[in-house]
C-alpha cells in the first residue's frame, strides 16, 4: 500500500532563506506525487505535481520539487522564503487510480521569521 | 477563489442536534468529495461522488450521511455526532474521478465543526 511521510510537522525559516520541506513515499509501483498548500482559513491548493515526466517539477509561487526514485523522496524547495509563504504544506501520493485514492501526509506548517 | 463554496464556515452543535453542511462548485466538474481534517492527522477521505453516484465510502460512521442531488451540489447531513467528530470538513471537486494525471482537486475553504 502506498503511504507518504512528511518529516517535521513544523518548519521555521527566516525571510529570504532556503525553504526545504521533506516528503518520502512508499510505493510498490511508480507513483504520482503532489504538493498542496493550505493558507490560513482556506482550503488546499495544488502547488505542483509529478506524473512521470521531468523529475524536477516547477510549481506556483517559486516552489519546485524533485522526484528521486533512489531515495523515494519528493522534497519541496524554494530558494528564498517570503512572508506570504507561511502556510501548511501537504505531500500526497497516488497511482493511476483516480483522486479518491490520493493519500495525504500529515502536513508541515511553515513559519517565516522576519 | 477556487470555485468551490462551502457553507457555513463555522458550526457549533450539540450531540443531539441535526445539521447539514453544504458544498457547491461552479466549475462544471463531475466528481465531488468530502474530506475530514483533524489536528495532527492526515486528511481523511470520507465520500466520493461521480456523476451524482456515490463511488467511495471510506468506512464512515452512519451519523454522517452524504447527499449529492446533482453534480454541482454536495451535502453532508450530521446527526448525533460525538465530540471527536470536531474537525475541519473540506469539500473538493475534480473534472472526473479518473485520469488523475491530468487533473487536480479543487478545495473549498471548509466548515470548522465543533461538537459540544
């Protein structure tokens, strides 16, 4: 069965610093991987997705993630954090089975310090 | 604005009350979903509807009763809830239930439910 683990329930970085949010997955077949973001008092929005094309995926708001099969990872990065990046970030995994089989991680809350 | 609207935004109810959550999507999507988001837990899929037909019930207790009268509207009827049911309930939609590689979920802002 597929699963996803987000390392660190809370990450804090300074404004302008590198953002790194970790996600590792468990899957017996090639996965589809996603990062969603949830801003305060809002629902989730898709940041980016990996669907077996390029391993480096660029998303909205300057975020990107790299699929590393050997490490079963799909870490989310942004070179320079902005105050508006403060939110909760969710990694999710599925196969070609439709959205109802999307399995979410527990989420990582990102705090940006001035 | 994601095109998915949920009402009410906040709801406080007693364990003997009956209430309903409403979700409406203006995106022309065919699939709609209910998720439960509790503190410190992953999002839990509750129900899936595709073309108004329920296609997934993720072992949800019968005190939660979904209704999908058409592809644009989804309800979650609540009765005799327990305090542990307090959570953020999120509605989502997608163009279709299948073909995930070319799709994404659009989420509403959720209903924050407190059961006293």
